[in-house]
C-alpha cells in the first residue's frame, strides 16, 4: 500500500516554530509510524509516541529493535564512532560514547591505567533513535548510540579504555587494537593547547583537517555547531532534506581524533533535526553526552560550561537568539541568557580562572555570506562586555575571519597579526572559524583576503546584519582585520603563572599559520 505524504507544506512550515512543526507532524503521522523521541536521557528513557509509554534502554535494546537484536549476534555488532566529552569537571569526569550497527545486550566500558589491565567494568546506556521513512531521502533507519559515564577519575592521569557488549570483549586478544586512551585535566594549571572550528560535515577536507588538528596534541576540541550536516538545508523545518545516515559517516570519520580528544560540541542551525523532538534536539540528546551543568541539559544539550586549567569554556545555543534563522528563536524564554549572565559572573569570581572563552554557532561579527546576526548582538554582547569575556569563537560562515578588539560595537583597539590585546581595556576579539570542512564561502565583492604573509588591510568593508524582521540591514564595518577563504582551524595555547596569556593561532589545512595574536589581561 502506498505510504501517504506526511510532510508539512513548505509555505506552512515557514510560518511555524520547531515546536509547532513537531506537534503538526506528530498528530498527522499514522500511529504505526510514530516517531521515537530521545527524551529524559538523564533517566535512560526514550519516550514513544505510539502509546506504549516510556521504556528503559539502560541495559538492553528497545522494543522496536528487539527483532534486530535476535538476528544479529553480539560478535557481529562491531562498535565504531567513539567520541569523548568531558563531564562537568574535566579533572575527574569523562563521558565515552560510541555507536553500534544493531541493538546489543549489556554494553559496557573497560577502563584502567594500563592498556593490558582493563579490569574495571562500567555499565553503559543505549539510546536508540528511530527515523521514519518520510524524510524524502531514505527508508526508515534505526541507530544505536551507547554512552558510559566515568566519574571519580584522578586528575592529570592517562586512562586506557575499551568499549564492548555481550559477544564483544575489547580485552580479548582479537580486539586489543580497539583500545583507546585519554588524559584527564591536571589538578593545577599548566600549559596546554586546545583547538576549535565549526561547520565540519563529512568530506575529504573535513578528514584532512582532523589529521592536521591531531598534530597539535590538543587537550580538547571545541566544535562551534553545524556538526554533521545530516540536515543539509539548515532551516530547522520539517521540509529540510535530511539523511540520518550521515551521522554514521561522521562518527566514523572523526573517530581518529575524538576517541582520544574530548570533542565538545554545540548546536548550529543544521543541528536542529525536526524529526525527534519539538525543539529539534532529540537527535543530539541521543548521540552526545556533554556536561550537564547548563540551564537545562534535558532540552538544551549544547549549553554548558567547563574549566580546564586556567581557561573556562562556555557553550551556547545561538538558535535561541538568531534573527536570521528563527525556527527556535526564543525557545528557552530567556532562560539561557539568564543562565549565561549567572555563569559568567561565577567564572569571573573564580580566582583560578584567568580566561573565559565563549563559543557558539551564529556570528556576532562577520562579513561573509551569513554576515552578522543582530539577535546574537542584542542578547549576548552586553553580557560579554559586562563580564569581560576574553575570546568569542563562532562558525556559520565557512571562512576564517577575525576582528579587531571590539568595544561598544566599534573598534576599541586595532589588533594586527602578531599583536597583543587586553580585553579589560580594548574590548573583545571575535573569531569566525567556519572552515572545518564544509564547502567554503567568500567575502563581499571586491574585498580581498588578508592573512599572515598576504596582508591586504582596508579601512572598511560593506556588510550587513540580520534584524528581527528577518531583513538584512546594511552596515559599513571597520573591524574586519583578517580574512582567509580556505579550510582552517584555531589552535589556542594557554599559559598560566605570573603573566597568563592565550596565544591564538589560525592554521590552514596545510599546517601553515594564517593568523596569530595574544590575549593578556591587565597587560
């Protein structure tokens, strides 16, 4: 029998919020094809819309996957796509996540301080995700994500781990090659490097960036949204083109890095996947285990904070405030912004924190294709100034662009390549690091690239910002200091001591440095 079209007409979808679209599609879907939503993750539950009620996935497969589990032996379900993330305290907490191609029984992690001694066994949780065959791209797909929480770890310690389940033991000789490792944050600040980019996707360029990034030996990586591009349209609408199979490819691609480097993600517009929950984040909740210290980790997985050494990192969900792409505009009713104000005040009062770095997707300041988002500026820039944030990292525009120090919306101090800046005096430097691997953008007509070794300074650039009416308002800007149209990422070296500093470098995919500057407070 032919399956009815259960999508939302495009002209209707454009006028609906994510929650309204979810409710529309939920009520129109036949009950036999109702979605499984990834909710109540803290309790290990997935809630089905078919009327069967909640069901536990903490120790075994869901009812929807039971037939698959009976057909596939555990020895044939090989784990893949391992990815790490810190818990709320990087010194003592790590989250290990991975994927399996079918439902498995009794998943677990083996962990120890030696690769040949993994006697400690920790139970893991399966979060299964069902995508119905109405996305216009592929037939229905079941995916199985597994997560383990490691708490009570020792600071500054290297741990070895292996992931497994009934029928697959990573400690067995045949599977020893799957053992990975990670290192917890030190108990006292010391020199370290972290990396950052946004807009990665699945491509040769994305994989190549991973290789260069790994050579920096980062303590962690910040991913500023638009992670995988399973949703290739990015409007946050039910009519977006969507293929969840891209997540399988993405996690396999990134395993080479993310199995040892905590991969700290936040959400972009392409990460609002409308099939799973009213706000589009049900898929994120199934795939990622991130610090649960945000204002509401059950509904906003991309909002959290952690401190590593002398650097505090704050992840935000800019979909909540974006004027350009308003599918989730205001979905937290201001709670995220209130949390941000409290969190920044708390971090600034912490004597062990020298620097505060904020990362999110939509650009506060950029001249490339999406330009600047007026919603981000209105909601968050006053708080960044109030609490003297030291560095802001964005994605969204698939280029590298870096501003001068900006104070009160204007250039507070020029920061040419190689210069030093003081946020307490000069203002904040904003970096667009959107060259993670997705197809590249450009700059306004007639505006040349300007980067290390190829400086083409200019006094002003004609650009625009998005208004609340979803209109682009022209503006002439003087803050665009460095511009590079190529695949790239940030590498930030943090030093503590009597004169703490952040040395911020941008590296091209070739490894060539295209920008660098210093951040020093009270210099």
